[in-house]
C-alpha cells in the first residue's frame, strides 16, 4: 500500500531493541512460562529510582521493585497499587505475585495501565481506595446503571468511611454492591473499579476496622468527624 505503519503504543517501540538483539524467535522466551516478551512498567512512589522499566512479562512484583532500587529508608513498604486507578492495593506479602494477567487477577489486581505505585507507612490505603473509586465513578461513561449509579454509591461508601460516618453494615454493603456491579457490568471499567475497595477489605481489614469501629486513621490522613461505632458487620 506504500503507506507507513501507525503505531500508537510505546510498548511496541520498546520491544524493538530486544527483538533486534535477541532475534524474533528468542523474544517470547524472555518472559515467564505461559507468557511472551517484555512489558513496560511505570514505577512511582516510595522507591529509590522511580521511572519506567522494561521487564520480562511474568516476573514478580518484588523483582520489578528491585529494578527501581527497592524501598529506601526511612520509608517502610506498606502496600503497592498495581494496575492504575482501577487497580488493586496489595500488601507486602503479595510481592511474590507475578506481573502477569492471571497472577494479578487472582491477587485482586490487574496489569491495567502497567503501573505500580509504592506506598509507605505514611499512606492510608482506605483513603486511597476511596479516592480511586470516586475517580472511576467520575470517569464512567454512563451507559449502564451499575456503572453510572453503582460506582457512585460505592464511592459514597468510601467517603463515609473516611469521614467517620459509616453505617453499621458498611462492609457488607460494599461487598454486595461490588458483586452486583461486576455481575451486571458491560465493560472492564465497571468490573475493575471495584478492586481498590475490595482489596482493602481483603488485605487491610485492620486498618478498615480502625476507621469504622474506632473512628481513627492509623496513618493520620483521614479526618473522621463522627463518634466511634459500636461494631461492624
């Protein structure tokens, strides 16, 4: 056709040197079993050398952080946000998870935008999850009710928890609504938007209970206003 090829993704350009140096046949073999090639990962937050790294697809999250120089003192690793605004928040115990679609899906995150944000001891995972959920609700196109209204209600739950005004059945309400949103969703934006709060319920229940039951924020980020709750469902 005598027309140039239009390539939109920097991921494609990044793979070219590896292919040219190692050959087309060797490119798939750079990844972990079941995957092929390399992937670009944007690393930010509490790491020594934030930036963009090209790593074999399927390496562990811990190995990706090592490429960025790890978490320097006085920072202490508290969590990693994997997958961008609609990603999941994982604890240090999950650093052995492979940076690939299947492994991250099981852990409650996803590859998404190819980003990892490293959170230290000064970060509040509850506040972060609430902010991410509100962002995803704002970004909803509005085509379906679960996305247009469900995500808005989910964001309101996150806001109530951070503001110290949760209801007694807030966690059950959060998880049940998330199940409904995912089950009725037409696109991955709806499905993934539930991951942030669900991952906090799954991995950071103590910090979540501190907000709901004791009306305190261990990280000192949230400013709860209501009296402490008597219990949590």
